[in-house]
C-alpha cells in the first residue's frame, strides 16, 4: 500500500486530518500538516513517530503561528528515502525542499528526539530566518 493509499484508509480517524496534504518531491510523496496563520513554526517529531506527535499542542499554536508538521522520510505517511539519502545532512536537504514547496521560512523549530537533531542540522546549514530551536529530549 502506498503512503497516500494508507493515509486515505485512516484519514477519518487521524488527528487533525483536515490539515493534512501530500507534497511530491523527487517522485516520492511526503505527508505534512499545515495550519494557522502568522510566523512559521516547524514541528519535527522523533524517530518512529509522525506529525500526530504534536496533535496536542498544534491547536494551541495555530492562533499565533502557521504550524508546519511533516512526517519525516520513511515515517508516518511519508515515503522512505533511498539508503544513500539517509542521514541528518540528507534529511536537512529534504526539509529545505519541502519548506520551499510550502513557501515557508520557519522562525522557530520545536524538535523532539531525532527531530531535535534534524532541527540543529537545519540551523547549521544556514537557516537565515530561524530565531530559535526548542529541543525536547534531543538525540544528540
């Protein structure tokens, strides 16, 4: 079952499903939830999780921010990257491409576990709009 087909099978029970969309990058589909208006805040989940990890705090943030919560490659409803494209540097490049498709420039990132490590790599790559990162139980 493809990521999109899997999503369609569970969409009626998925948290914040109304905010979900798929973006195609390099022939693969990636699931992301986008909601709210205002400055961009990016939510990056940990390993083995998905955007649903932030279902509890997203409604608290949306009155103040445009919240962007992707399923990282190979997790949730997002396609897996090929082995040669797996790693923090490669995932950061994926993140740049995804954010470009959304016309997004995050000012803040909240990252949990591996998501915190990815947030740090994204910052090291020169994210000019970034004002801060909140790392929750970081995996570094």
